């Protein structure tokens, strides 16, 4: 495999592992701001958090790929235009998922300590952008794509 191919594989493997770990921690901590989560047993809560972290990892990889498509480069620069595309896309995706999950599918409810903006939780709204951008930065350093 050529060097560019190895670097690409290493980057996406790093991005996936880092995004999963960061999102598992985020999900586990902010999950306590939902109504039913604090009362769940670990045998129910942990698998649910693992599943959510996997979905977040897939979403972050899709956001990265979407930004790469627009910038026409797999290894897009972290300049303002590309960063804004990634961050804004992440916020739009997260708000859409939260809105549909809460108001249409009724999959979960926020606890009283969840800060909300226009009916959607603040922390879930910024999660994909925050954890995703952090994961991209770290994966770039790990894979040598700086």
C-alpha cells in the first residue's frame, strides 16, 4: 500500500477510535440530564451508551467526509471555511436528530437540569461539532496529516 493510502487508513482508523471514545464519555456524562437515564441499571445504560457512541462516530465520519467533498480534499485544512462547514453541519445534524427524536418519535425526554434552546437540548446540539472537531484534530496529529 502506498504512503498516502496508509496515511488515509491510519487517519480514518484514528478518527473512528478517538470519536468513539470521546463520544462514549460525553454520552455517559450528559446522559444523566435525561429523565429515564439516572434510574437505569448499568446492564441497560452501558450498552445504550455504547450504541449511541457508535452512531456518533458514524455521524462524525460522515461530517468529515461531507466537508472533504465540499473542499475537494480528503485531508482538508483546518482553516475557517472548512471548519465552519464541519461545525455548522454538525450543529444542524445534531439539532435535527434531537428534534425528531423528542418531538416526532418521542424516544426520550430531558430532565429538568438539561439547558434547552428552542426546545432542543444545548449539550446534544453542540456534541457532534465539539467532539467531532476535537477528534479530527487529534486524528490528524496521530496519523501525521497535519
